[in-house]
C-alpha cells in the first residue's frame, strides 16, 4: 500500500483503507440535558403569497352578468393580476413613505401609489370608489 503523508486533512482518499477512514470518533452522549439546551436554528422563511381571490370573481361576475361564467384558467390569470397589482401598490407606497422619511405607510401613500400605477382616469376613479366604500364601511360600525 502507498505511504500516506502526515497532513492534518481528514478527508479520506482512495489510498486509505476502510479502517483508516474512520479515525478517532467522538461518542455522542445521550444525556437529555444537552439535548434540551441545544436549540435548532430557526428557519426564517418568507410567508406564502396568501389566499386566492379566485373565489370572489364568479360572485362579482354574477352581479352584473348572470349568464356568464369563468374558466379556472381565467380565474387563475385574474388572481395573478390582482396579486401583482397589490404587490405593486404596496412596494410603491413603501417607496413613497421612505422618500418622505416615514416608517409608516399612510392612506395618502396608498392613494398616490394607485394613481401612479393605474393610468389616467382609471386611477382617479379607483381612489374615488375606495373613498366611498370606506365611508360606507365606517357608517355601518
């Protein structure tokens, strides 16, 4: 068998036999106190995208067109669109609040983000409809 150099690496080579690979091994204690004190590092995962809006699309469609229906593929595309719009509004509102040196996103930031993301009169109409919906919501309480 070929001679081994006396380096400090513990990597097994093809020249080593199975007995030489093992080397000194530490025995793991089954002491319950050591297992209790050692905590696993927590995995910081980003939460999922949230729920789906696909269940609401047929309900809204039935209010205006009772004879129409949506395919699952169409509902999926619309769901992706709504999620993308919400992500865009949130990120734009965050940028606006950072630009104003604030750590809180205000209603003004949300309204401005909607007007920036939706073109022309569409953005103004959405802000107007949202203000009306909020007024009705607060009156009910």
